[in-house]
């Protein structure tokens, strides 16, 4: 009698497990303030079969936690042991935001933001900030925003002493210091890239086509990689999809295949994903 119950119990357990924690983080934005506080904003895509999400949070203290669906309707949640249990129901998108003082530390005049995550993330610095150090080569720099790759990352910065308000990323006149700092970082990033790539320059079109012929690829994959190469080694998924003429789901599977083969890296952006060559 007990043996007959085992398969039933296992089936019930699997069903319950499928309803929890299946999701994709489509966007993670950290807005840094002059006093060291950081606003953390997630955009989450629940899996179709998931009715609950268990989200580990950055930091140890959380203030003004807001959880809502894509239409701005509040969702029920429970906060415990550094994780947020969200009852997402049938929501197609979940937005989470909160404030925490735990991600930044100050030593002298230099502040450092420390983040450990399995997803790429974007840091929005105050308008009067000057970047002095990065733990890794950024995926993208746009104005006072820096997109960093996954991992244990840090961004160090200081202030120029002008326009020190409490809001991050405001005031066009304060962009110049951060742009100057980012220009230096961009130069360092290029040097690091040259070191990591063994000092090799970008191949010519003929050389790149020859590389493709030596790989086990179908015609759509070759056209996609060529298009990304012509765009300078990086392009949005939507651009590539339209250029090759593929439906969205077919293109998504193609990008995943290319990523598994180590030929591209998929970068998550605020509004769309990007594809970057890796060979």
C-alpha cells in the first residue's frame, strides 16, 4: 500500500515545484544616489506554468518595496530571509523595486558599488559622478549609465562637488565629468579587450566568411553572423531577425544555438536583447 502512494506523492511534489521560482530577469537597473542609497528595479518574465516567483534580493535591508504587474496593478508578496515570494498569478510581467543602503561603501572620497548577480545589470550614476574604476569591461556605456556583465562586479566613482543632489542621472551640464571618466574607462576597456584577445585585430570580411565556412552552420545562422559582423560585432536581436527574415520564436532558438556553440553572447538590455560575436 505504501509503495503505491510513492508515485502519487512524487507527482504532487513535482506539480507544486513547477509553480514556484520559474522566471527570467529581463532587466535589472540600479540607480545610485549621492548618499549611497540604491534603488533596485527588476523586470521579471514568469514562466507560463509559474504562479509564484521566489526572487533573492540584493542587499540585507529593504525599504519601500513595490511589486506590481506590467499594468501597474499591485501583486501580493511576502518578504523573508532575503528573498521575495511573489504571487504572480497570470501576470505576463512582474516589476519589483525597492531601496537599499547595503550595495555601496565609501573609502575616503571614493564610493564603490558592489553587486554579485547571475544577470547583466545597468548602473545609473548621479549626474555629477566620475567613474574611477570598473571590475570588468562594461557591456555598454550610454551617458551616465553603465551596463555590466554577470558576476561579482564593482563600480567605483567619486563626485566633482557640483550639483550634488539626491537624484541619480540628472542635469545635462553635469554629464561632462562622467563622460570624461567614462572615456578613460573606455580606453582601458579597449586595452583589456586587446589583451584578452591576444592583441588580434578584427578580421576582414573575407577572413570572417572563411571562418564561417569551417563551422557547422546552416544558411540562416551564417547570414545572421555575417550581419552582426557587418554591424561591428554587435547588433540587436530584432535587427538580426529582420535582416535574416525569421519569425521571433525561430530566431530566438537560433540565437540560443549560436550561444551554446560559443559563437555569440546574448546581452540583456532595458528594452531589447543584443547579440555580440565571440569568435
